[in-house]
């Protein structure tokens, strides 16, 4: 397990907004919900849609291409759109003193 510091700080996030970043060799999307930040793969498992261009409603992240839905907490496909397959989610650690954000990748 490796811990990567990302370029963004917690103050760069707005509730419900999605942000893409590279972590190691992975492309991930981060979103803040109820003051907590979640991270998962940014490339949709259906046909590669850019999930950072999708939208969040509660914990549901919807892909902009064909509206496949993932739970941003777990990256699992929603039963509502079970024709997409699960992606990977990543642990996010926020240093509350300085707002720095670390993402843990296996
Ligand atoms: S590419 Fe995401 S739902 Fe089709």
C-alpha cells in the first residue's frame, strides 16, 4: 500500500463537485460529500466515459456518457444500472491541520 499526496487541498473542494487527478499510474476522481472526500477510478467500466465530467447526487456518481451509476464511497455499480461493473475505490486521508490530502493505492 502506498500513500500519495495529491496537489489539491481540502479547501479546493466544493461539496458535490468532482475533480480528476493522477495518483501513481492511476487516474482517479475525487468528490466531497458531507465534508468527507472520496476517491475512485475515473474511467467508467462501461465504455470508458470520464467520470469527473459526471455528476453527484448524494453518493451516486453518474457517468456522463450513458448514465451508469456508481456509489462513490465504494466504486460499486449501483443496482439501478447493473449493466456497469464495479470499479476500485481508494482510501482518502485528510490532514486536518493543513488540509493536505493523501490517497492510498495498493
Ligand atoms: S461509458 Fe459510462 S455508462 Fe457508458
